[in-house]
C-alpha cells in the first residue's frame, strides 16, 4: 500500500524567522525527508493541492456535498463567516480557529442576509456554523483566496481587480454593512468575543465530476477532500488518532490519502508554541509509527506532501530507501 500524508505548513511558512531556523529535531520525519526522493511542486495551499490531485476546479460545490448539501447545477461559493480587524488600508481576517460560533448565531446571521439579499437571487446556507455556502449568479468568486490562506495576514482593502473581482468585493462590502449592527454581533461584543462582521467569499463554480480517482481511500476532516473523494468514487473513512490505530484497520493494498490539517491554523496566526507542540505530536503519533511500518514492510511507500503557500515538498520513501544510510538526516530547517 502507498499512503500519502498531506500536511499543510509542515515547514514553518516564514523561512527567515527564528522558528524556521530552529524548529527542533524530529528523527522519524527527518529520516523520511532525507532518505526519500524529493520534488518541489508549485501549488498554493491545501485547497489548490487537492484540486490539482483530482484534476478539477470549483472547491465550493464539492465541499458542499461533503457537508450534506445538494449543489445541483447551481453556481456555489464558500461564504465562510469571519471577523475582520481593520488597520487603515489593510484588514486582517480571522476565521473560526480564533473564535466560537454557535449554530443559533450562524442561523440568525445567515437568515438576516437572506432576508435582505434573496430578491437578487442570493441564498446563504450555513450547513456548518463555521462553514457557509452561497448560491449566486455566475461567474463569481472563481479566483478568490481561500480563507484558510488569507487568515491572519494583512489584506489590501483596495485591491486592483477585474470586473468579476469588483462584483465580489461590492457584494462583500454590502454583506459587511448588513452584519455590522446585528443583535448577534452586539451580544458577542458585550461578551468580549469577536464580531462576525463579514463573510469570506471564495471557491466559486459548478459541481464537476473529476476525471480521475487518484486515491482509493481518503481520511481527514477537510470537507473538500471528502467531497472530491465522493465525486470520484473513493471511500471516505474516519481519521484515527494515530498511525498505530490506522495500521490496525487499513487495507493491504491501494493508494490512500490522509489529510492532517493541524499545523495550518497556528502557522497562519504565528502561534509558535502550538505549532511546535502539534508537530511533536505528529512525530510521535504518525511519522515514527509509519517509519517503523515501512521498515517492517507493512507499508510499501510513504509519500509525504509538505504543502506550503507557494509549493509542496513531495517526498516518496520506500523500505529500500531507508537502507541508504549515506543519505544523512538533516534538520527540518534545511528543507525550508
């Protein structure tokens, strides 16, 4: 069996920072990186990597399916609730990793937007409190950054844009005005919680059936991965707590994708302590057991995808590769 591990922000994104220069030592991970065959692939974040793997576009309708929606032939966008922090000519979007959002709050806010915008053919569907969808008239939101890519970074509030981008920005501004003084936000501010003063629109398109099925099985909590797996006929399985449990329940052949998205949020918000803590847990729970299973021949190949904002470091490692002791392990920082 060939197991693929997709791990966004396995390498600290700011390569010039002290964290990137000294993230710590991780013996199993360093072994996989040193002994395997490495390639750098241009790709912009997990969402783009997943779409490229299935050779398709339009993330929103695929994620919609995974969250229980029925896209039909409509044009859909992700409309993720967020909190914008304003700073003169820039804004910094915060996502649900930085705040809690109750089901009743999501329903009230989305219902308010639907009340004011339904006559324009817009319909918000808060299928998850932190993950909303918008049915709209095409084309809209095809090239916008995912919120997971934009969060925690300063965004220009007056970007240069074409006609489609300008329409998207106009709609986003209108939504901000509608949410500004909603009672839900007034109550949140009284409790000292960030207001939900915007939605992040991205991923627009219609549902397309992927032309290939790159993986027989998919595990993880990323709805886009689950939606693409469904569309291609791959099995969707729960993500175990660690590789040891996974090894006890996995099959003996085929190609399996495991998406582990626990480092991305702390990296986006500069939370070094949490990032290091979770990386150490991945070393203990996943990289070390998988390296052991590779040595024992229980797994045929481990393919690691360290996905960043601009490229993915892809490393294929087999049992034979582990015997190449002259490929000396190097600190994680050397791969940044």
